[in-house]
């Protein structure tokens, strides 16, 4: 007997020890207590405009967190009635429900009823898998007890309603309410709450979108459960059960300005890993101004459609592309890009990288290096003015022949294949005359021009060759638009920035970029160049399609056209904004005869600006800074004007460079005039 007793005690000890060991092992498999006490479900990251409108959503799980007090009370009643009627009474596990479910399942020979409480379901969703094993069930029970210890019942219910999957890519009650009924969870009616409460059991089988009849049956089961719990009268339940589903218009996933959004997303990859970025619930407030963005998009598409309608592009139109049953991977139709910047801050107000992101996500505003043509000339003239030249200095426009390293000769031409004789630097830039620009480049030195362009923020590879004056080295639209902002910005280069701040889900600021600004040229030099670029609009290549359209306001800029009309550009600015436009095909081929920057690109700039700026505002860009003087000169000679000069103008000069001699060429006595001839060749 004594031996039997000892053996029995030993067995009890072994069992107890095994149970204790098992319990210790199971406990070691639990999530850390810190994780249990700081549950943060995956929620979507939002991109916002500067005004707070949603541009785009990024997520692994479409979820919008909402506090319990902002959820319809009927939703809580419906959920508890169908999922966990004793939720506020049990301590996480409902042993009676578990036992009842076991009996039903044994009787049926399969799983027909679950006994999990809301806390168990939440624990499983957050920390465990859904595999049907004893160990997983045991872990679920332990996690459930820990969750019940760490949180109040209302907190658990709130987490559950924000965590659970309702189907159709909707996680949490707020996303579900918006997906199925197009409204906030606070505004859900009783029948809608009953429908949603019935979905978590089997979101696919009860989907009101895919299986409406099954969804109605499940909804009516929930309505009857609410009657049984006393939260709904039988008469009202019967009335609601007779209703159709009443689904609202499904909200489309927010995605505006996709080229801009993708540009920002790629910048953020340096700050956040992709998987973390999509689930942290960040609020990325960008600099984008939706009014500017839409103005640019509308102006661009309207003009390109007009070109395609009125000029022969054959099969290379977007209309033809849309008619194709099997569309090529790369659309062959005419493309364009637009960038708009706020010069003082560097804020990217708009960025359009192409006509349709979903047909081609290639971002032509930042990814496409293209030859800028004459839009590069301002850097040549800035170099010359900085070196002592004056806007009134004259150059002989005559043929140029330049030997090439391979033994051939380069014979550049002017746009209209004619020569103008003596022309001032101001007129050369305004009318974009090629040959004098090349001569000026040779005089100041191509290396100096490259050095000046670098100061303006041009980082693309540049070849220090005479053809640099005609834009032979490729740049992208964003960097060229940024460079032009230096003129408007009184010589200060401000790095373009598309982000105002990034906040976490709790509103804590994680990132605020610093404004990076540097004075790269004197304000006086920027003022002289801005004045010369105004001439492009007032009496140059941009006049017809700006002033000729009735635009009276202050504006400056430069057209650009490459050989064979492959690329068309216009970079222009007003006192408020700098806007750059590029037009061309992705494949480097001619847009068509006569498709210069003034015809192919400038109308997009004008259309954008017409929607944004006061076309009658003639306020100057800024007051003349120190180091600038004005003198009235004789336009043909560049000397100080006399009473006999037939054509005069008030010219702007850097201090110390204004002419000191009065014109003697017009009048009774003609004197020899100094002029610059850079040695034209036959």
C-alpha cells in the first residue's frame, strides 16, 4: 500500500511538473508584454496636398482608425449580438460557449460553431496564426488573458472593430463603412450595421458585392440575434429584413497627381523602408497645390490634343493608342511634362510627368534627360554679363565654320537661315539668334559657361563645346526649371522640395526638410538677366503667344528648340511662380516641321498661367538692387543716346559697365563706334 501511495504521488508530481513545464514553455512563446501593451494595427499612409486634401493612399491593409465613441452604437449592438453576447461579463474566455461549441462540432462531425470570444479573435488576429492545433489554441487562451489584463473592455472592443477584416480589402469598421456604404461608421443605420457585423465570420462568402443573397441572409440572422439580446424590436427587425442591401457608391481609392506622388514616394525610400512606409499610417503633407496641378494638366492635355487634331501625326496620337485592342508597352504618342515651382521656398507646386500615368509611368519631368536647345542660352549670357559684357553690346551675326575633332566642319545655322548684321546681346537673346550666341560662347569660354550652369544647380553632364550654346548637352525639366528660378529669386538657388512635413499616426512630426538656399550669382546680375528675359516675352520669340494673346502682366522666359524639332521647351516666370514645359516624343524623333518651343511648348505655359495669375498685373519682379544702373542708349550703336538717335531705349547695366560716350553716329558728325566682331567666316 505504501509503495502504491508513493508511486501515485510520483505520478502526480510528474504530471504537475510536465504541466508546469508546458506552461512555462507556452509562456515563452507569448508576444512580449510591451507589444501586448502597445498594439498598433497597420493603417494606410496618406499623401496630402499643402491644403490637406488627399492625393494618394498607400497601404498593405486598407484601414482608418476611429475611436469607439465615433462608431454607431447599433454597430456595437449588432456585433455583440452575433459574436459575443457576454463580452462585458467574461474575463476573455467563455468556457460555457467553448464547451457548447465542442459538443455541436462533435455531433456534426465537423466544425459548425466556434466558441471564441471577441478578445480571442482579436488576439488571434494580432499575434497568432489561424491553424487548428492544440498548441495554437493554448497560446490563444494565454494571449487572451494577457490582453484582458492590459486593456479595458471598451479598449478591446475598439481595437477589434478597427482590426478585423470585413472583405473587399477593407480592414476595420471605418474602411468597411466607406467601401460598402460610402459613409462614415458613425452614420451607419441599423440594417447596415447588421450587414457589417455578419461579415467577419466569412468575408468572402458573405460579400454583399459578390454574393448579395448570402449577405442578406446573414444580415437577417444578425437582426434576429439583436432581437434576442433585446437591442432591437421584432417588428423593426422584420421590417429591416425586407430591405434590399442598399449599398452606397463605392469610394474610389484616392490617387491624384500620380507622377508627383511617385516622385515623392521615391524620395521617401531614403527615410522609410517600403513595407514600413505602407503600414505606419504616416501623413505626408506635400507642397503640391491642387489648383496649380490641375491647371497644368488641363493646359497640357488640351494643347496636345489640339496639336494632334490639327497636325499630321499619323498613328502616333493618343486617340489612336486608345483604340488599339493590344496596346504596346510604350505608348508612341506625343508627350509633355510640366513643373511649377514657388521660387522663394523651392516648393514644387505641380509636377506632371506625362499625359497618363496608368499608360506610362515614365516621369518625363525628372527622369528624361533631353537637349534643351536655346533654353540653355541664358547661362551663356549670364556668363558674358558677369564677365563685363553689356546688354547693349553688339555682335556681328555672320556665318561660322568650326573644325571638329574628326576632321569635319560644323556649320551651324540660324533658325530662319538668314543673318542680321550687327545685333545687341539683348536682341540676340530675345530673338534666340544662334550664330552670335555661339560666338559669345567661344569668347567667354565654354568651360566658363559650364561652370556658371553648375552654379544654377544643373547637375547633368555638360560638354564644354561651342554647341553648348544651342543646348547640345541633355538636362531634365526639373533641374532646368529650378535653374530659371534663380533669375526670379534675385540670384538665390533654392533646392526644389516637394515635402512640407511627415507625421506619424499620432500627429508627431517625424521629418521637416530644411530650406536649402544659396546665393549663386549677385542680385544685380540676376536683375539684368531677368530684364533681358522679359524682352523674350515683350519683343522676342514668346511675344506672339503671350502678348499676342492679351497677356499684359509681368513675365519673362525663354523658348527652346532642338535640331529637327525633336524637343520643344519653354521656361517662364511671373512674380509669383516659375513654370517649365517640355514637349516631345519618348523616342527621339521630330515632333514635326515648325514645332518650335514657341508653338509646341509655350501654349501649355500660357494656358497654365492664364488659370493662375492676373494677366493685368504689371508690378515689376522686384525693385532694382544695389549695383544696377539705367541709362538711355541709342539702340543701333549702344552708346548713350543723343537728340539725333532714331531709336532709343532705357537699358540696364551692372554698376561700372554703363557706356560713358554719347552716340556720334547719328547727327551732323558721325564718329567711329566701338562694336564687337568675333570674326565671322565665309
